[in-house]
C-alpha cells in the first residue's frame, strides 16, 4: 500500500502544513477530500478514510456503484463509538434492509454481531461474493478544505456516526493488499455521497478524477468540488428501477450510475447497434450503459462489441493485428506504428443524451487503448466482449474514465464530464493542487 504517497499527496494537494482535527460541522470547510491511487497489481482504485474512536486509517477499494461502505469487523475492530442499527429503526427502513439479526449473538456482543440489529448484504463485485452483515454506525473523519484554492486543511470528524455494513474477512478476497473493505459511492440513502452530505451538511454532489498513473494519486471530492471557471458538458443520470448488483433484496432499485448512450462513433461513422440494447428495460433492468470503477476495462454486449470491433478494424485496416494477450481480444504491434495519432488510431466518441440535444463525449486514445503489463510492444483495444446475455449492454470501466473530471450531481440528476488528457498541465494527479 502506498500510504506514504497518500500522505505526500495531502501535502501537495492542500499546500499547507497547518491542520487540526475538528469534530464539528463543515460550515466553513465545505469540501471533503479522498485521495485515490491505482493499485498496480489489481488495477483497483484504493482510498483511505479515518474511522472509529480513537481514529484509525482504513484502506478501501472504491466502488462507484456500491450501495454503502462495508468493511471487515472480525479482525481488530475496536471502537468506543461503534453502534449497531436496531431492527425497525428509521435508518434501517431507509437503508432498504429486509433482514434482522435475532438472538444468537454472543454475550457481550461484539462489532459485527449484536442482537436485534438491522442486517444488510455487503457484496464484493471483484470476486462476486456476498455475505450477511450487520448494519452499524461509527465516527468517520476525512480531510477537508474551506475553499477550492485549498488554503488550509483540517481532518474533520463526524459528530454522528456514518452507517456501514460489517463483513467477515472472507469477503476481502481478491481486493488489493491491505484493503479492509469497499467504499460504496452509490446513489442511495446509504451511499457515501448521501451520508456525507447529511452528516457534514454538504451538497449532494461529488467529483471523481482518477489518475491513470500508478505512481500518482487521483481524488474524490464531496461538496462543491471544482472551480466555477471550469466548463463541463452534462448528461442526465438515468434511474434503473431494478438492481444490477450481485446481491440485493427483492424490489430494490439500482444505485449505480447509468447514462444514456445514443450512438457510438468511430471516426465520426455511426456503429450499427440495436437501439433496444441501449435503453434500460424498466421491467427487467437489462440494457443501458453504466459507469464502474471495479471493472478495469469496458465491456459491450456481444452484438455491440462485434459491430464496434468491425468498424474499428475498418478504420485501422493498415495496421497489422497481433496475437492478443488476455484479457484483451484485439491487439496491434505498436512497434510497427509510425504514429499513434491522427488517422492511425481512430477517434472513438459516445453520443449521449443531453439536457436539450445530444452531446458528444470524445474519448482520448488512452481511454480505449491499453498496453498489457507483460508486453510493451502491444497496444490493445480497451473494450471487451461482455457476452450475449450481459445484464448491462455497455459498461464504461476504469480505463474509460481515467483522466476525466466527472461530477455527479445527485440533486439535479446529471453527470458533468471533461477530459484532462488533452492538457499538458492538468491531470487528475495535480488538478486540485
């Protein structure tokens, strides 16, 4: 874990050595900051929060569409401010829970097992496993700043507990080394954006900017996370009435972030796609396009992928195809390329729903071409075949959103975006320093 780098990031990010721990409202410190680094081995995006009493640092994998914060409570969870969420309580009902612990927990109880306690289903989308977990509350602390210029910082602690779900350590399998759970940023009552907005009196808005470089950190900002001079392009956030999580209660809606892709363009040419696949089926929840931080490379339903691959190959027909390396399915030998710009690498664009008219998201080459770790000579298409019966037709993964400034406005139900790849100075690693 690059914890020293995280601390260094804070120093560079805020440009101030004067900080304090404040257990108060953020009326004068309206912006919460989470550093995010890309784990070189797993490609997961990892952040760090402070939790419990006394505060301890906890490393978490970021799950943009996760329903809530969950972490291992079996190993060394000690806190004087830990509280279970009682069955039938208002927070339990609003969380969507349909489960409750009975009277089988030990006496005295321990974190993760209290009688008459609301239960939920923490889920690990990396290894696709879930378990039954106690819903609890505890103090949480994040770094904050009082304005966009980051003149000072404090470590601000919540006066009230932030809800999370306990899990056992089996759910940590396949997570990055040292990670103790997952930070769910989903659009729901228990998602971190909504909880932090309530606890710290912030707007229900957050900004995510992921660095493509494993040696430098990106950031997640809660509150007014960007300066007013930045011009973003907006597209509506769509609601999927059916959960697409691997584990959920019957009737639970999705809290993941869906956007409306109307067309895919390759060098301005429309890729022929069955338009029904681009829409969300309101009865089954199948179809549509969502954004994910737990999928390293984007996926497309088989017919969409084949059509996209066909148009891509036509546009790059003079470049020799190389034997692909898993998980990629289409690779080229970059040593044979005279250049990686212009007409050699086609322009890939997504035509999205807009507030009034359709709007275009032009992807940088780095958002759809990747180099396998074990072969520096190969350049591969960073979209994969998601299968014929894929639940979501298009998933935009980590590589697609890296070095893009994405603002999720949960009140206005829209996502703003701006690519930083075209800038020689502005990157997610130094965007807010």
